[in-house]
């Protein structure tokens, strides 16, 4: 489907909203100059527009399939993946030591979002590999790094992560997969994993699985889990794919969307694996990959929102139905007030979610470059916000895109429904959005709310700056930030975690709403208080920001009424 890469939007965000110049001012990322960023965005945008976007419908209409134990991918996917790999887009942030570009995560986030907008099913493949690269860089032995990282970085080999089992979804500690030590320092991995994105393909030489399993002396729960690297083909003495390992794709899931992305049930029968990190410390190593993926999945949601918004706008500019006010928009449905409301909401929500994701990526970059604790805390705080806001925005915008199309949105041939079907799972995988919200009000507030308070201070400082040029918008944002501060204090006062958890998701949504208003206000200030971004900021702050009051009222409601309901009441 047609897609236009929003290169200029990213350049504006980099220069005025999320501070790429601050990242480039560090020694670690000195090469990330404005010219370099523009070149990266332009070339990646061309790839997305010309190579990946045409594959969007092909993957949906011709799903990946399993034939005699071999995964056959959708038409054009092998060529599309090779274009991604040969362009170096798998390894933008990977260390140059193993062939990566070593560029900031903000650039990786932008490129991944554009690829998600163009063809989400295929983008999942390099995203999984990127996460594995980061996990191995941080936790693997030098021998594993030397053998696997150059192949993963080049895209010759691909990576996956294997956590989930039929009885162990969000409760990873309930897994049953076993790891038995072999006499040569390797391990025999036995068990079955489900929901493995891109568990196999027909376009890379090897597929490398990161698998969670329990050693014989591993205690119950997550503290007894170890992490193993288990390749499809065991490398020979020259580092090339050798004999086939004892693992197989049992089946591929029949899914609501993402048809082009094979989601596999993987069976391991004494497969040879290598320990990554220390024994019984697998969750710490895996969380490196998962946190990378959570930022990436938030970006997937933003990408789908962008694609759905462009698709809906194109339709609204062409479709004529009824009489519009004063013949607005040439009589196209874009001239109808409710259609304009939907499209303005889609565009404003997408901007806010994109800015939050880039702010998270920038905090990760500053943490990497400076090792300052405040950046680590900022990145940790923004990770669940990015994942939930990005994915919920993708779902809501894609749903609204169907509505803009009217009856034609319910007809598959228009492609509007595919955006919704594809993006719906993003609120579920890499930790459900409810779990992300629980993480925010639990682990991420364990600093006494210091990181949250610092962010709220910045929001209020922006509002104070805007009181002169944009007084009506500034006052609304400042007051919303104060309400966020009060609600955060309420959360901190709850010593019984169930009281926090009952309102965790509304709290996160309210937090994201206020943060989105902050970024819109910054955009309006950067524009000088007049122009398209100011008009969009006015729409967001006036019409959407008021949602925060309802979210925070829900967040502070406690758990009493939830548990006053008896089990039988749910069936009444």
C-alpha cells in the first residue's frame, strides 16, 4: 500500500523536541550529526516507500506457511529482507566492533517505526535480531560474541527469543523447559515454546534462538531460570552453519493479523545450546532483549498509526458523500466536521506517541553515553509509557481509520482493516499493557517517585515558558502536570500494591496524556506559536488533554470495589 516516510517530521522532532543534538554532543555518538541523521532517514525512508510498502498486502493475502517442516515466507519477503540486511538496517545501533553502525537508539527507533508503517509483518524479523544482538553484547561470552554477532549484525543469520510455554505466559517462572549439562560445556535443551515470532524463515542461513530453560539445580520460579543460545544449525569449525540441531517448528499459529510473520510453536529435543550469562541468571539477560523489544513494539504501534492515518487521509480526500459545510475540502468527506475530528485525533495522537518513544530512546542513548543514573532512571520510567502509549495509539488510530472509511473500511480490499488486525497483538506481546502499567506504578516508583517528579518538573517548566506566547495552552498543561503530581503522590502513599495495581493502567494513560500535551506544547513553541503544529497542539491540549482527569480519578479509586464483586457477579 502507498506510504510516505515522515522524514521532515523526524527532523523537526530531533531538532526541537527530543534533543538529538544533546546526544550528538557526547563522545560516544559524535558521528550522529544532522547531516548523518538526514541521510539515514532519507535512505531508510526510500527503502520503506519503494521496497517494503508494496509487500504489506502480499503478506496479508499470502501468509507464511509450513510445508513438510519448512517455513515458506510470503511473496517478496526474501527480497525485502535482503534489502533490509544489505542496507545495514538490522544493525544501526549495534557495536562497530562486530560490524554495526554504532548510531544512537533514536535513529534506530525512527527507522524501525518507518519499517513498521510500511510492512509490520516483515519488520518483526530484524526487530527480533536487534534485541538478540543487544542481549549478546551485554551478557554473552567473548567466544559467542565473536562467532554470532558478525553474522547477526550483517543479517546473514537472524535471532528470536523463546520465553512462552503453554502453561507459562506472563508467569515465565512456571516454565518446564530443561537444560542438561553436556560433557563438552554445552547443554541439552528440551521443551516446547509457543508464540515464537519468526521462529524460522527461508531467507537467512541460520536462525539463532535465545531460550529460557531450567538447569537441574535451578530453583522454582524466575530465579532458577538460565538463558541459552540454541542455533538451528550448529556452526562448524569455520563458523558456518553445520549439522542441523535437534529442534523443529511444530506448527504456525493462525492469527488475527500479521499473517506474513510466521509465529511458531518450537520443539527442542536435546538441542545443543550454549549458556548466555551466568547460571540461574537468565531473566536478567533476557530482560535486556525484552526492554529493547518494548521500545521497539511501542514504535511498531506508532508506525501502524502513521500508516493508518495516511491511508485514511487519502480516502477522505477522494471520497465524496453528502454536503459539507460551505463546500469545504472540495466536497470530499474531509470537509465533514466528524471526519475532521477523527483525522485530527489520529494525527495528534500519533505525534504524541512518537515523541514519547523518541524521548525514551534519547534517554537510553544518554545513559549509554554518560552512564549517569538520572538517564538510566528516565529510560526505565519511559519504557512502559512508550510500550503502552505506542501500542494503544496504534490500535485506536487504526480503528478510527476503519471508521473514516465507513462501510469500505469493513471491506478487506481497501486495506484499512489490516492495520487494525496487524497492530492488535502489540498490546499483548512483550509484556501485556496491564503488566507494563503495573511495572510503572510498582518497580518504576521504587525510587520514591524521583524520576517521575523530575519529568513533571520539566513539563511544568515548559508550561511556564509558554505562558507568554501561548497562555491558554500553557495554563492547561501546567494544571494537568500538577494533577499528575498529586496522583503520583497518591500512588506512592499506597503500601498495599493491589491498591496501585487496580488503577495502574488508567494512571499510565493519564501520565501519557499529560506527557503528550507537553510535547505538543514544545512543538508549538518551537514553531513560534503559529502554524500547523501549533494548530495541532491546540486541538490536542483543548480536546484530548482533558481525558487525564477521568484517568486519574479511576487511578485513585483503589481496589475495594473490584474485590467487592463476587465471582458470580461477572456472569450475571
